[in-house]
C-alpha cells in the first residue's frame, strides 16, 4: 500500500488530494489526468474539501478507482472498474457530478419552497393572489 498526498493550488483555491495505490503503482501521467478531471468538479466546492483517490488493480488487470469527496458536513463517493485508470476516472467523475448537482438542486428547491411558504404567510391584501 502506497500513500501519496499532494496539495495543489489551482484557481486560487486549495485542492487537498490524497492518493492511495493498492496492488499497483500510479503513473505520473495518470495522476495528472486524475487531477485535471477532479479540477472540473472542484468548482462546485468552496472551503475545506478533501479529495481521496484510491486506485487498485485486480488479478485480471482491471483498474478500480474510488473517489471520496469530503466536505465538512457532506460526503460524495463513487467507484468504478474498467480496463484503464483513465476510463475509470471518467466514469467516476460523471457519477460524482450527478450526485453533486442533485444535492445542489435539492438545497435550492428547499430554499425556494421555504421562501414561498413565508411569502404566503405574509398577507398584504386579502384580494392578493399567490
């Protein structure tokens, strides 16, 4: 088991990443590709966010990539297995993007519903329609 930790400064934000390699060695170009793809979803987060990337290879030669994105009060997780590290990370990023967008939409909808509820309780005129 090999632990690699790296702090990347990108777009004036601090992207904390931790790599864990199980039964394999992660090539430098694969690390750069993973960091590039993680940069695409980094824009969804602000503040202290930790990206944990675990890469493993099974006996058949397939690569398993697992990514955990930890915010102070939320965890996003996705894993995928394919013939290459790059293929696995592409599918993982797509799964994470779906989870993140769903959560952001849910938060926005709850905020809007609360605002509508408060607006209905404030009665300016009995003839007013909402």
